[in-house]
């Protein structure tokens, strides 16, 4: 994606950041202390799943837009853009999850 949009690896950084903190977020949201390899999204209840999705999306979009703008003076625009795109991303993910719920779980 960064190659086609000429963004210099910003999306790749945000995705790697999410991959790095994913286990910490899951442990915090679900209070799971077992091996993370055994986790399935079907093990999470709806509130835990939506909390996980919201936190992941917000962190991804905030890191993406902060690195794209890289100006403190634009912090309000960054937060606004991150929130707006996060809402649409969340709705899209929930629709896809509902559509493929039987195939995933």
C-alpha cells in the first residue's frame, strides 16, 4: 500500500505497531493469561470483541495520521481524521464480521 501511495512506509509502521501491541491489548481487554496461540475471536464476547476492534483501529489510524502530517500544529485535524475514518472502519469490520461469522468461528 505504501508503495502505491508513496507514503514512505507509514502504513507499514502502523500495521507493525498493531502486530507488536496486539497481545498486550488482548490480555488487557479479555483478562486472558493463557498462551496467545490458542485465542480465537469466538472466545471473546461481543463487548470484548468490539473493544478490541475499536482500540486496534484507533491506534492504527492515530499512528498513521500522526506520521503522515508530522506537525504538532495539525493535531486537531489528525484526531478528527482518525476518529472519522475509525468510525467507518469499525462499521465496515462489524458488517464483515456479521456476514462471515459462521465461517470464522
